[in-house]
C-alpha cells in the first residue's frame, strides 16, 4: 500500500479525464440520455448505501464500495454486468479491503434479498436473483477490471484535518460530511483528488450555513477553480434531485438500461 496519495494507484491510475469518461460511456449514452444515466447511478449508489447500513458497515467501507462500482462502469458498459449483481460484489470486496472483515456469503445474500424486497420493491417486482456463486465469480471480474488497485483514498480524513484547522466546528463538520456522502452520487471521485473533494464539499457547507470563511480559503495553496468545479457537480446533483422522483421513475429507467444477454440461472 502506498504511504501517501500521490504515490498511490488511486492517483496514478484512477484519476480519469472527463473527456475519456464521456468517450467510454458512448455505448450506454446511445441508449440513455446523460440525465437518465446519472439517475441510474444515483439509484445504485443508494442501494449500496442501504445495503452497507443494513450490514452495519462503516461509511468508509460504503464509500469504497461505491468508488469500486463507479470505476468498473467508467471502463465498461452497463450491459457487461448487471449493476444489481455488481453492487453487492463491490460491498463484499470493500469490506475485505477496508479490513472490516469478510461478510459471510449467506448473510450477504440474505441481506440483499431483504433490501430488494423491503426497501426497493418500487424498483424490482421479483426477488433478488443472485446467489453466492454469482458474487464470487463477479468478484474475480471486478478485481481484474480494477487492475487490483484496491486502496481508495476518501475525502473524510482530509475533511477532518481541514475542520481541525478552522477550529472545532461540529455543525460544519456534520454538514460537510453529509455533502461528501452526496458527492459519491456524482463523478467527482473519478476525476479529482480526495482533498479537493473535501474542500469543495466544505465550501458548499459554508454557503448553506452562511459561514464566511473566504479569508481562510484564500490562504490555502490550492487550485480554487478545481474546487469550484467540484462544488458545481454537487450543486447540479442537488438540482437534479429536486425533479427526480426515484420511486416513480426508476422502473422505466431500469427497463431502458442496457442489460447483459444472459440472466442468472438458479
């Protein structure tokens, strides 16, 4: 494991270029609009979040699972692997990588079945179709596509350091932390270093709480344009949420989504 972010595979291999990202998505964007694509990824990020919470995982593990999920589809079409299979596979792998401990196969499948049935019945009329063998097979495919680059640096630690520098601001920390969680529903984790994401989310929290930290931001030796770009991604997400009724829209979006040719056999 690299001791610091700049030497890590996260920095050297997994900070992608916006144009490359758009190019890789062309196959899916020939079927879906950019907004529909984003809505589908918001849905699966929510599914990973709820699955992680039901399994009593730390937020760091859930965030890493979400980054794995986004990295896979940054290089692959949605029709390569059903996202409903990849999502729990990412949770399964992230729990090992983040040294949370291995989730037992039976517990993972049972939790998936319960979450799909009780929390996402508005999206899926049938029960969770996958079993342990599908998850284990998918994990190999995921590892291969991630090029075994499994260490993910998250914005949470830099955020804590920034808040410490400002002076203990519990309300600001709580809100900025939530904005970092929301940022996982955008592409920023694929495009920017975690400390910049932490700053972008902190800036949004300052605006919401009407805290004037302009002089503090001015003293930072950072590319403020990048921070503004990150803030715009998150604000665009908030705008999208205003008009997005997931319970109403998601079934038609999942029906339209490109799918793998073969569905699982029991």
